């Protein structure tokens, strides 16, 4: 697998309905292809989540770290990193 490790892909498969009304992938391979197609990124911290959103024109001023982590586009990964998927 490429940029997304197995834990990342499994987390996305399990939690994809937090962002999408219906599943967009059912296998690890399909999840990886979907994430590559929408240019999802993995970042190291909530500070990097904030930076990513700011760079992409989202107004995150005044959002707490908890609010950032709860954003539907943000998937907390088991290793402490974050997957950001723009739906």
C-alpha cells in the first residue's frame, strides 16, 4: 500500500459515514483508491489540521482543538495522527 497505512484505511472504512451519507468504499483497496482520488492527507497533529484548513481557505479562527477533531472531515487515527478527507 502507498501513502495510507493499513490502520488509516481501516479507520476510514469504519468511520466513513461521519462524512458521507453512504459508504464510498468497502475494501482496503477501494478505500485507498478513494483517498488517493480525493487527495486526502495525513497530518501529525491538530495544529497541522488547523494549518491545513487555513491553507485551504476554511475559517477556523475560534475553533477549539476539540471542535477541529470533531469536524466531519477529520478522522483521528490510532497512532495519534489525523486523516483529513475533503468530501
